[in-house]
């Protein structure tokens, strides 16, 4: 039997429609329009595409969006100056500096320069620390927050389940593990984190009730690594050469979909899975930030 398809596209559309209502309510009640600023340094085509999609999605739901594009030779001080300006701007509630930044700029320094109250990416050490200690108000990083929403809204609440996360990045694997072990809705899971140095990866992934793969390696998870009935979330977005396609490439995940789909209990596709959820959670964090700002 084929797996249930967990469509991030459909779930994202539901959340965006809820958020549009929230934006309209916030504007009507307080006169405040949520504002998102994205900063892109350089001309990386994938980054340009992602940033463009984020601004378009924000504008489509009534969020004010400002896209700042800086040349690749922008100095670190210039970039820090731009962030300082956005920190001080009352029309902006969320700031996102698209990563990676060019090599001559210290990424950590830039992330730490963002006002934690406007850190809608959830990458600032204060946000990371509050998530890890499950204390205070914080913005959850968008991709892992999107994964949790997908699980809960598709009827696969992680509470009480064994979730195996493959990947230990700061953007996905680590914060996802922190979210899943929280004593809070969307949490209360038992979590194992695997990575590139895990011996016999398949032996671990086969123990999962829910398997989340975020390694950035095209189609690395094959059917023999998945126990029948497992819920599989594929975070990977990879471009692989495909001479049969018009563009010369195709987009695929970290999971060999055609094979795993036949045995999984449920699976998210690529594209149309986690990708639309990431942008949606960014919008959600921006609306949350604006709401919190009006309450201060
Ligand atoms: N680069 C890849 N993913 C992300 C993300 O979620 N936020 C930012 N700022 N940069 C990224």
C-alpha cells in the first residue's frame, strides 16, 4: 500500500489563510502592520530565489516587506550598519539575513547583531538558548518549526514517539531535536540525532516511528533503511543532473521517494513538502513579533 502523502503545500496554505486573518485583526485593532526585512549579500541564484519567495509570500498576506540587496563586496561593517538601522526601525518586526554570507563576513557576528526581539529566523544565541532551555519567549527556527507543524496537522503528533533526526545542522537537526523534547505541544517525543559519523545509520533509522532526514545528500535514505509504516519527513532540497529533463536537472530530497513511498506509513514529497512550510513559519514568526511589539 502507498503511503499517506503529507503535503506541506496544503498545510502551508491552511496556515497562511489563518495568518492573513491574524494580520487583518492586528491592523484593525492596533494600526500596526507587521514588517519583515530581508537582507541578501551577493548574487547567489538559490539565495536570490529563496529571498524573493519570502518577500512575495509576506506581501501576499498583508505583511510589509522590504528586500535589501547588497553587492558581494559589501564590508562586514557596512552589513552591521544595515542591521543596526533595521533594529532601530519601528516599521520592521522581523529581520532575516540570508545565509550563507560571503566568506569575508563573520556569520556569527552578523547573527548576534540582530535584535533578538526581531530574530524571526531564531538563529540568535538568545533564541537558541531559550529554545534549548525551554524558557521565556523565543522564535523557533522556521524549518524545524515547520516540520513539527506538518507532523501535528497531518495527525502524527510526535508525543510519545521515537523520532530519529538525521542531520545535526544549526538550522535544522539541532533545533528540531530541542523542539521535539520540549514539555509542550508538538514536543514530548523521544529523540535520537544521527549524523555523517553515525556507524550503521540504517540500524538507527529502522528504529524510528518518525524519521526526519536533513543531511543535504540526494536520495541517501533508501527503503532498506526504513521500517514499514514509519512516518518520513524529507527536509532535503537537492538539484541533481538530469539529461532527460528540459532544464537539465531535477529537484529531489534526501529520501529516495519512489522506493520509500511504497513502504512508509506517511511521507512528505520534495518539492511541495517542507519548503513551503519554512516560509510560512517565517511569516508566522513575523506576525508574532509584531503582536509582541504592540504589547510592549
Ligand atoms: N539559508 C538557508 N536556510 C535559511 C534560513 O532559514 N534562514 C536564513 N537566514 N538563511 C538560510
